[in-house]
């Protein structure tokens, strides 16, 4: 960092390499690849975890589960903890425990001029506030310290697969269902085209389907009733939900995010699953392109619970106000010849959902959409101004600009 600062070189930072927007590996910048920094230390007595910036979620889960603990994080094992945490962090456990940043205790960071600093509630508290949702704008975070929670190894999870023609009716019931659901129930839904898997009827291959993905971490004796009510919202063709381990639960979506392929994602928050929203989701499901070796999905995650209710909106840079659902439209493909149709589908899906999408957002699940978007994603103009002022203190020349960039404020 001292070398780059002395030469006014822009710097990009690569952690787990999960990001699809290319910010971690741009041309014309010095790239710091932190993927070799994989040390994890778990203290089961204090329930605290220290993890370096190259750690991925699967490694973090494995280390913490050895002690019956978990750090609330994302849903794909190859995701790096660094980018996930700095952007907020959502996953199966967010309704029970909140976002990843809600359990971040401290960061160790290298500044743009090469100093090592610590940020927590007492030391550099403004920086600590900004690091909880403001992304990699302020320095190179090398170590994260988290509060862990007791969990597992047993949970109840799986997938409930329904034909696409049931999607509208089931989605229309989900908002009311989740409003009354316990925090211990996490729920993701995926609209996609059925892959050619043996367990799916052959006549469904390539046809639209809806997948409900519950994760219940409460008492096992209560799981059957809660999951039973969820499954009866439709007539499933497959229901794999049952007792399993946390490690299996938090890796079951890896197949939806194959590593090293071409991909594009768009996303945002929704206040409700209203009739127009549901109609739009079903229309975009019907419009999904299809080709061998490709995948298109619309993922819709239930928020609420601890994520929405336990932390004040202004307590961290990460915004969540007004959001009940999080949607993500993602295209995954391998061949350059498919760039146009899969890009266009994701963009068209975002445009169709834009009238219902809130201005604030979870920045990790969408690509940068320009300055006006960046000014809105943190929930208020006051929060964005505070971030810009903190940026001016820690990176006044904006060397760390290969990200969803917050330009430094002009400070007299």
C-alpha cells in the first residue's frame, strides 16, 4: 500500500474471488490478492472468531461447527468472508440472528499509506461504522473478528419443488406466511428452469419451477408443523426437507453458483410481494433464456426478524429499512455467444421490477448502477454523506476506487 500510495496507483482487492462484477481483478490497477490469508481462530469460551480476509464461508463454517458455533453469513461456501461482511452479509440465518455485520466486533485494516489500524466500537468508531456495509472503500481489511452463536449441528432444511404453474399462487401466500413465521425459520425461494436431474420427472426438464428453500433452526419438535404448513401452500413434486446438518444446509445452494463461469446479477429490496410484483416475477420466469450449460434464476429471500427489527437503521452503513424481501436475478453461462441473451434477460428483469424496488439495497447482490444508485443504496442522504466524509479521512485520493465506489467528500 505504501508503494501504491507513493505512486498514486489505484488498488483493487481480491478476497475469495466470488464477486461477479470484476472489481477485484480490473485492468490498470495494482491487485492485492488476499486469498492466501486463511487463518481462523475460534475461542469457544468467549464465542469469538478471528478470520483472515482470504477465508471463504465453507472454511468458516467448518471451523466454527467444530465447537457447535456459527457466524451468520452467506449461502455459498466459495464466497469470501471479506466482501460478504463489508457489504452487510445475508443468508439462511439472517431472520434469527441478523446480518453478518451485526456480529462484527472489530476489523484490522491496512490504510492506503500503509499503516495497520484497528476499528471497533471504541477505537476508530467512525471507520468501524463505515466498514459495516460500506464495502472496501476505506482500506484493506486483513482480519475480521466476529461474535459467534450456538447452532447445530442439527437443523431442518431442504428444497420443496413446485411446478411453475403454481408459482403465482404460492408466492402470493408467502408474505402473510412469513409475517407470522418464527425467527427460527429462514426462507429463500428460487424461480428457475428445471435442470435435467433424475429425481425430477422428465416432462418437467427445462420447464419453469418454483423452489422453496426453508432452513429451520428452532426446536426439532416444532419443525414438522411449521414446514408442513409451508409445503401445503402448493402441491410439491419433490420435498427433500428434513433433519440435516448445518454444514450440508449451507452448501446446498453451491450448485446454483458454479465457480468460474460468466455471470451477471441484478437485485434489490421489496416492501411486499404484492400482486404486481408476483405477476412480474412469473413473467420473468417465463422469459428465461435456456441453453446447455446455462442457468437463470430469480431468488427471493424473506427478511424480517432480527435483520429488520433488532438493529437501528443508522447503527451501521448497511441499510435494511422498509425491506421485507430481497430479490436477485442472476444469469450464469459459459460461452461468449450467450452474452447478449443472458445479459439482456437480467437487465430486463431489473427494469421490470424497478417500479417496486426500494431505493436502498444490499449492495453485494447487484452490480454497480451508477452514482445516483450509490447515493440511494445506504438508505439516506445523511448516511451517504457520512460515508463520503469518512472516505475523505481514510482514502482522500480515492486509490480504492475499484468497488461500488464512494467518492471522498471535499473537506474544508
